[in-house]
C-alpha cells in the first residue's frame, strides 16, 4: 500500500478503520427520483443522489434535537479512540469494541 493510499484512508476514516460498506437505496417513484436529483443539484452542482443522501444523514446527525445524547456519546467515543491511536493497532481495535459495547447500552 502506498503512502498516498494510506493517507487517503486515514482522511476517510480518521477515528475508526477503513472498511467501506455500500448501502443500497431503491426509489421506485420517478417523481421522488427527480426530486432527489434536483435537490442534490440545487445544493451543489454535480452532487450525486448518494452524495446528497449522505449529506442529509450527516446534517440530521449533526443538528437534530432528539439526537443530542447520540452526539455526546459518539464525541466521547471518538475522543477515547483517538487517544488510543498512539498505541498499536490491536489497542485501537479494543478501544473501538469497548466503545461500541458502551454506546449500545448507553443509547438504549
């Protein structure tokens, strides 16, 4: 793996690990397809519908009142995981798994 690819992966996954996963969204109605496409274009020229949906999800996670507790849990988790980043990879994985167990109980 080249230095550039390692840097790109670190940029795309600054807290967790770089393991891409694709989510498929099917929109059956042509009217809704057109609405999503136009909304994406009105926000930024050239934005695709998947980019728009990710943008919307990030916006909701960042701003929705009912997700305030969610944000504080994930801020704390990111802080703990970043603190473990100086340690070997195994310690980072342990930190992530410890956070995942804690967050799941905390958010229920």
